[in-house]
C-alpha cells in the first residue's frame, strides 16, 4: 500500500488483489498530473459540480481522489472495480460515492467533465470515445492523461476525430495531458467494434468458425500465435465433464472444447467485461446445438466451488497494463488447483522463456511438457 498526496487530499491506495510484495503502485505520475490540473489556479480550476465521468481508471486512484464529486467510473476491468471499492473503504469513503459502470454498460446521458486515462489498447479507446461522444456537449471539459510512451499521434487523432480539436501539454515526470474541445457538429459514426474474423483451417475443431471480438481484448483482429499453437494440442475429453476457459479472451479455446465434446459444460472466465461478452457471442455463434456454458466476469476462479472442475485451459497474460509480471499467471495456477477435482488437469500455453513449468511444479508437484516449438510450450499439471 502507498500514500497518494494531492490537492484533493491524502489517500492510502493499493491494487487488487493486494499482494504484500507487489512492487507496483496503484497510481503513477499521469494520475498525479491530472489531479493537479483539476485544481490548477492558472487554468481554472475545473468546475466539478456536474456529471464527472472517469474512463479507464486503472486501480481507482482517480475515482477515490474525486469521490467528493460523486464521479461515474467506466472501466472494462473487474479488478479495477474491486480496487476502487477497496480503496474507497480503505479511506473511509462512502462506497456509493462512485457509480461503477462497465465498458458494456450504457454511459450517462450527459457528461460535464470527461477524464480519460489513456489505455494500452488504441482500439478500446476508440470504442469508448464512440460510446461516450453522444453524452459530451460543447461545454464539457475533456482531459486525458497518460505516460509519454502511451500517448501517440494516433491517440490524439482519435480524440480529434471523435470528440473535437485536441492538443497536448508539456511532459512532466514522463507524463502528459490531453486537452480536447468538444465539437458537437462533428459527424457521429458508430464504433467499428466488435470485429469478426474466421478461424484458419489448421486449428482443429473450430476451423472456419467465426470469432467475435470487442475492442480491447488480446489480439482482437487476428488469432494470436500462442492460442493457434495451443488449439493444435488441446486435450480430448469425452462425456459430461466441466471445462473452464480461464482468461478466456474471445473464448476460442472453450469453443474448441465444446465443439470437440458437445456433452461438456463450459465456463468462460475473464476479468475483462469486453472479453466475456466476446466469448459469449463467439460461443453462441459457433457452439453445437444444446451446448452448455456459463460466462463469468471475475477474479480468476474465485467464483467456482473447490473441486468442481475437470479441465482448465489457460493462456495467461504476462502484462499488467504496461508492466511485465507473472503474478497473474501464478494466481491463475493456484486458483486452478483449488477448483480442480482430484485427477483434474490444468493445460497451459506460454512463451518458453516465461518458465511456467517451475511455478506449476511448485503448485501442483508435477508438470509435463505436451508440445513445444522454439517460441511456445504447452504444459499439463495434474491435481493429485
């Protein structure tokens, strides 16, 4: 946990789930820069009496600091939502001070101050700006923030094309602000998302089926090479087994399991609201008639009963926003062991250099390499 001191107050903040040895803070210089800007006497300060919307708040730092103004937080991340609630409680603030909306929810009808934490995914930014644009009026104050490495010419062009004339600030501590003046006369076009593509011919049971991809999910415009390799080496399970696609993304792994075994009961889990929506639409479009599935937005396998799963399929992320970390993978592996019944299996694909086998052997006591090439390995761990 760390203390953020701003003109709005001093706040104790942590990421979610909170790990005592987590080296990463719940905010960065971009968040601080924006919060200072809101109270800068030379530029305003910004009137926060109307509807304040905070888009892409990564761990709730912005929403917590602005809780006195009862903002609306719009996020694609379940973990960000949990972090926001935890940080509000940590600082003795009313849990209802922040209205929590997901990226799939309808935005407010009118937004008077729009704060955008620039996301890693340009596609997600594009989709969210399209969704929010109808709520922005000529008097709306629009300020974006991000680290210099996150703000590119393409970022500014999106604001310019969807909201209105845009400029940037000077960089401070490697952070930058984006100022955008809404132009209600701009033509309103629909978002180009979701994006659909047909799966290639060499990926087993799902060859030729169509995936549905909402903005911001991993490799939304094409099948990533790790998943493609995994699809060629998935286990074959018959009967009424329960299979989990953990960190499901667009759900293609779970769909493959369902097509190969129509008796299986699939559960798709991801912390991204857009990913779970993608997985559900992909499944509905390509699964066999009568196939059974659940779709859960959550923190790994926390929502499943211990010892209730036969097979977990997992292509874990190794980034948290722009930071490289294996913490998410380790949490997924531990959760999988709890959710699996005796004899149940976790199958994982990962970059060879990530050495997931060491974590699996520590957590499960065993690990077998099923397949490999110069870049990827498919690993299996069994709950004894």
